[in-house]
C-alpha cells in the first residue's frame, strides 16, 4: 500500500504569503509523510515577494505583487520525489481540509482518512497545519528524525564568517507590533564589540529610516530592502539570530546551526501575530512553541525573561 502527500502552493489550494508563511504548509506535509510512512512529494515553493510586506495599507493589490521561486536557491527538492515524477501514476487525489486556516488539525482525523487508502495523493489545503513544536511534545523520536533531516538540508549554503555574527531580523512593512525597543534592550545586554551585528528588515523608507534613527548609537550593518536570498543566507550563517514575531527568521533557524533568541507568537506584551490572537500564551498550534531549549531561547520585550540563558550564549 503506497500513498503520497504534498502541499501545492497555489491560491487554488491555500492562502499564499511570504516564505515564512508558506513553508509551514510545506513542513506539514513533510511531518505527516515521516509519521505515517507516506511518500513526500515535493511541489515548487513559490512565495509572494517582499513587496507584499513593503506595501503597507488596505489598498495593497496582491495580484500585482511578484512571486519568488525558492527552488534553485534552497534546492530542497534534492533527493525528493517531485510532483512531476508522479504525474504519470494513476493516483486518486484527495484534498485535506480538517480545520480553520493556520490552525492545527487533530492527527486522529487524518489517520481516519488515510486508513485503507492506496495509490492516493493527499493534498493539504486551506493552510491546515501540524507544527513541528507539536511533534516535539507528542513524539520526540519523530521530532528528532525530522529536525536532523532539516539541519542537513541546506548545508550547501554554509559559509564561514571572519567574526562572530549576530543577525537581528526586524519585521516591518505590514506588521509593526513588535517595538524597536525590543532590539535595543537586547543590544544593551552585553558588550556588542565582539560581534558583527547585522540588521535585516523590509518596509517603507519611513520605517527603514526609523530603524536607523533608533539604532544610531550602535555599531551595526544595515541590510534593508535587500535581496531576499542574500538575506536568507546571511541570517542562516549567523552565530545568533534574534527574531521578533516573524516566521521568516524562525524558519531559517530550523535549518541553521545558529542559536535563536525569539519572541513567542503571543508574548503577552504586544499584539499577537495574525490568527494566533486566539491561541494561549506561548503556544503555536496546540502546544507550547518552545523546543530545542539549548539552542532556542524565548524572551520578552524587555529581554529580562530568560536573561541568564541569553547571556550564557553571548
């Protein structure tokens, strides 16, 4: 009995956003394939370009925003079954839609669907998800297998830095609820002279100038509205990644050897990200966002939460 699973990034099947947005959907198919011995089918990863985040306001015309193809850069399709590989197979197709968009569905519902099926391609739709942190709390052996595979996926992007580097990803554009004060508080924790500090952000000229103005007292390098692939690679190769409420740096950290310091999606101090306003404190999906505690440290706007753990890695 052979069954297949994929995520097709297309408006026909799901809401399409930036890379951090769409990769959680790809990762869901990867997780389910590993857990239920399904054949993972890789489908091209196309996200909306940075213009999606740069153009602020309700009048944003999504249909005019260009898409970014990630396949040539990430090469995640290496050694994976491709959607084109199964086109000639006589497979039944079944769409999976078991919960509201961006929520996680009970695995028992999925198990009931795939039971006794054969030669079926399951297509995840409506941004139905299973988050990696949920697998961590449900099945650590499964989590370790998936996490190890992710860490080995992007080794071709590795490069050495001449100095220890620290990447601060500041989400702006369409989402500005995390104050710049958070990053100031972090930089005030320690002697910054021993690091090369790189600031990454996308947004309007006004937003970028505001970042420069508020961080003018620190010796930093700015990468504002720069090439997204270059940004990804620089963050990936950093020693420490500091993230706010953005999927982009958190996804990069899944592949990277870097330490991650981050704000949970709902931290109790600033407006929570998107649909997560309905989630419990520190949760992503149905479980706490926290996992791999040695390398991923959550904090708060003041950076006094887990301060000692942060200082240990600096």
